C-alpha cells in the first residue's frame, strides 16, 4: 500500500468528524433557539432529544477520529 492509500481514509474520517463536531457545536451554542425551533415543529421533549442528538454526534465523531467501526 502506498502512503496516500493509508493517509486518505484518515484525513477523510477527520474531515467528517470535524463537520459533525462543528454542527454539534453550533447547535449547542444556540440551545434555546434550537429547542424553540424543534418545539414549533411539533417534537415532544425537545431538550431531551437535542441532548441525545448532541451525544450521538459527539460519540460518532470520536468513533470516526479513532477509526472505531469505521
């Protein structure tokens, strides 16, 4: 295997993780507006669902960074 075949998947996983972490950061920083938007759209228990979504985004990003089950 060449060096580019080893590095490309790593960089790709890091870029995907960066995207999910940045989106999670944006949602967490604007918590009240996000919860309000979810409530207006009819989602029950919006704060709980948002917290769950942020946890999944964080764990998924860590999984991508570490290469676990990638």
